[in-house]
């Protein structure tokens, strides 16, 4: 069983997302298997004004909670708007992209299985 972790998100290293198709996106791995979490990882993404994640798919699901800002989710070719306080379930195997359509930063939590 892992030890308790209680931290501020701002104290976790922020890294630029450098995969093809990502623009103005950073990630913080808040909790991961490196911390002893056996099942899920919690990541926090910041997407600056005009930025977006790549259009991509993978086998695992996402559970997403929008902390701040507003944007558009491209999901299997459909456009879906969202804003702070919304939550989103993205099933595995579906093409998706998060786009910041607001005037400021868009920030969201994203939980994914470790394997």
C-alpha cells in the first residue's frame, strides 16, 4: 500500500507535451504508478489560448474534469463544447482532441488506467 500523498499541484513538475499535433499544452503527473498508485494515474493538463491536444486514439479510457476555461472536444468527428465544472468520459478506441477556445488558460484533470 502506498504512503499518503498530500501536495499542491503547483509543486509538481510541469512539462511541455511534445508529441506531434500538440500545441501549447503542458502536463503534470499528479499521481502515477511511480507514486505507488496501483490502478490509475491522475494528470493535470494546461492548454494555453489557441492550443490543443493532437487528434488521437488509444485503447484506454479517459475520465476528465474541466477545472478552468472553456473549449471544444472533437470526438469521432463531432464538435462538443465544454466549460469549467463539466466532466467528460472518453471511451478507449475513439478519436479525440481537446481544443482551448477561450480567452485564457484551459485546465483539466485526466484520469487514466496505469496499463
